[in-house]
C-alpha cells in the first residue's frame, strides 16, 4: 500500500539472456602465395574481412570456425597493379569454463539436449535452442613479406571476443497499470461569442 492506495501487481515470466562465458581469442594464420605472374616488385596494404561460419560447443570449450577473406594487392614489373583473391579457412579451439551445449528450462530445470553446432549469421551472432553466441572482431591485420619475385608470405592476426549466453526464465512482479480516466468537457455554443 502506497499513500493509501492499494497497488496491484502482475506476475510476468521474462526471458532473459544470462552470460555463461566470455573470452578474448587470437587466431594466427600463415599463408604463402606462390607463382605470382607478372613478377612482384612491391606489396600494398591488403583488403581483409572475416566471416564466422559456426561455433561447435562442448563441455567447457568451443571450436570457432570461419574464413578470412584477403585481397593480395601488389605492384608488378612495369608498374601495373595486380590482385589475388584469397580465402583462408581457420578453426580455433577456445577454453570456456562453465559452457555446456545443453541447457535447462522450466520450473523443474528440465535439461534439453541440443545440437551443439550453432550457425553464425549476419552480425556475427547465432542462436539455437536457448544458447546465444556473439562474436566481436577487435583486430584483423596482415604482414606481407616478399620472399622472391613470385612468392609472398603472409602472417595474419585475427583477434575477437566470444560471448556465450543462455536464455533463462525469471518470474517478476510488475506494478499493474493504473486505471484510465477520460474526462470530456463539452460546451454547447448557440451564439457567435463561443
């Protein structure tokens, strides 16, 4: 009771996202591009992007799989610019204490066995059967070294943060909305002064 008014409450069950594990991860890949023609004189800054394909969950760990897309841009003999499109697949095992591919739901904490492969979609996020994965890229760089006139070695560093969360249900008491009053003041006007 507040100020002499009895407050009514409504009981709602909310679906909440609870963080299970979070970790910063680094992937280091080396790649050698050979038999470049025409011959390489200089390399320019590459164009890099990453696409996460899936996360496979196990007890206390996850395997993150994806592809790094890279354009090797180089200046050839004679001054013309050349480029080579590359797709570099990667797979990284990440220790995540507290993560489980199964989750519990309902009043009696019923355990649900889930498919432990979560496909990652646009926005580097994937959800499946109560488990939510979010991936945030913090760095993607490449160092390129000309080994000879037809070979370039690349060292690629990908840093990202993985967050694994589970959906939980929680009962919450919310104040009921107050009554709605409508008041209309209608004035009849029969003359022009109104």
